[in-house]
């Protein structure tokens, strides 16, 4: 025979009556925060598309790169939960990103992309 008071106490501490954790257990942002972030990302994407139709001259590439960086860091830090993970996972991600950037830069130099 099992002790139902222990089971019900554990369930109350960890979520619903079936012992499952709830959708929001106090860790990380709410769903509303994710929706607002997605809307901001959609606006930035609309700005990028608009910039491709507007003649911006020499400012075209810096504007697109700036908008791209904002979107990249928002997605990585918020949607990929790097901000909320253990530091070692974040460090592994950033080291991998730096390595990928370095390899891409070396590849461009091999093809004399910057030496025109």
C-alpha cells in the first residue's frame, strides 16, 4: 500500500495533480515576452526588406549588418536560451561562433575577397 499524502505533496510541489511540472515553473521569461520579441524581430525583418528597396548608397551594407546582428543576438540569447543556460554551454556556443567567424574570414582571404 502506498502513502498517498507523500505522492500528493510531491505533485503539489512539482506541478499539477499528475506530478508534471507546469508550463511556467518560474524559470525564464513568459510566453508574452517571447511573442513581443517575435514581433520586434518581424519589424526588424520588415526594415531589412524595405532597406533592400530603398537606395541607401554606402550605408546599405552597414545598416543591414547592424540589423542582422541585432536579430542574431536576440535569437541566440532569447529563443535559444543561451542567456538562461549554464555558463559552460554559453561559452561553448560563443567559442564555436568565434571559430566559425575566423574560418570564414580565412576563407575570404584565401580567395582574395578583401584584396581587390
